[in-house]
C-alpha cells in the first residue's frame, strides 16, 4: 500500500468509520515516502490520482541501478507511472533543514528523513494539539529511533542517525505520534494518538 495519502476529507472519512475503506476518488494525493515495493506496490489501485515522490527518490530507484539498489520490482510500476516529482524547499521546520507545505491550510507538510533511502520523506499531519508523523521506514520501530540505532539495511547509516536525532528533537518540541510502517505498535499508536516521549539526554551512537 502507498505509505500515506492525505486530504482532510480522506482523513475525516477514515476516522469516522473504521470499516469504510477509503476510495481512490476520496484521495487528493498519494504521497510516497519512498519507493520500496512494500510502500509503492499498491499504486495500481490509484490509476487516476496524483502521486507525489521526491525527485531524489525517483532517480535513485529507477532503472537497472535502482534494481541493484534493492528496488527489485521497479519494472512493475504501473504503465504510465509519472509521479509528480517534488523538491523540498530550503524552508526549515524545527530541526528539519527543508520542508514542503502540501496543503493551503498548512496542516500537511513534508520533511526529509533520509537514511533508509536518500530521498525518503516524512509526512507531518497537524491535528491541532499534536502532530501525526508518517515516517515511512525511518526506523523499524519507535524504540530504535529513540535509541538512535540504524537498522543496518539503510542506504546511509549516518544519515539515518541524523534523521533519528531530528525526529527526537521535533518530538521534544511538538507532541508527536510517530508512525513507521513495520513497527507492530504503529496501528495502536495511531488509533490512540499515543505520543512519543523522547529520551531527553543525548544517546551515545
Ligand atoms: Zn523501505
């Protein structure tokens, strides 16, 4: 499934009834945090939607080089796959040096979370008194992010640890629900809007 889809409308319908699936027509954008198959493999469900991905990620994942880098199924992207390529703006957002505001209301913003892949982005959804942080594969679990432990399969472990530092700094200043794709606790955290409590001291690398 795509990593994140965002519009106030789709979020509302997702929250108003747990058993009503979101239809493609309800979705304004499909935001791909990155292009690994387990995050981009459901694109054929959204043939008419605008797909957003960073230029860095698309270039890194494409072609034979992309396949050698682990994007093994890039031949199976839907025919005519032409996502909108994003460039983040040099507009800092808290500890993140760049960002891109997606919605006019300013309640959905993209930030760089490189490491797992060079062009990975996180989606920040401002829900008023807290922010939901859709972080792709920034870490396998929240615990590993808090401890600053790189997962060992990322493209760049140093970048991954820097991303963890930034996420911890963000969560220290903004109440944050941290959602990564492979953490078994992610569903529960989303349902209960359970906040991250960052470890306030520096963690040794
Ligand atoms: Zn991944």
